[in-house]
């Protein structure tokens, strides 16, 4: 009887468990690669707020860019293990990630604010003035 390599089996299992997080089948307007943090986007009046789970990251490891209706969140997750450590299980993903998201409105890039606290990233996006609907008075 031949047995497969147990490490190959574990690697296949890990890939299967990670595939829903890296899959884009739920939304056609998101693209990314790497182990990007899950996020929620919601509207508040005319503006948008993005909240992303980013535990273990430092502020200087995150890069946020805005252009028109697209936001890109990029960074690198790293884990440091001490000397003479034997790893028994690894579920936390590491490495570079990049995620682009198409937004339903155009954003004023000069008025974007971001906060990072307790592993949560919040990005406050103000809708561009020229993209807001205008009321027209009828003469």
C-alpha cells in the first residue's frame, strides 16, 4: 500500500481552507491577490466607510491609494517567531497583499481619512462634490 506525502495533504487542505477568502466569486467588482483582509463597505449619507480586519499589521505596513472610483489597499503581513521555535500549526496567512475595490461613487481623495486601532482599519471616504446629485429648480 502506498501512502501520499502527509505534507502534500496538509498543503492541499490549507489551500482549500484559504480559497474562499481569496475567491472573487461573490463580487465582480473586487480584485486582489495575496491574503488580503476581509472588509465591509457601507454608506453613511453621501459618504462611504470601509472597515477591514487587519490584525497584526503596523500602520507603516499599509498603503492606501484612491483614484476616481477605485481604492487600493496593499500591505504585508509578517509573523516573527523566536529563535529555536518549532512551528506545529500555521493558520494565519503571511506575505504581501493587494486589493482593489470599485466604489459606487467618485471619492474626493484630498478628504480621505484612515484610522487603525486594535487590528481594525477604518477608511472614511467623502464623496466628490462634483459627483453628488444636484437639485434643479424648475422655472
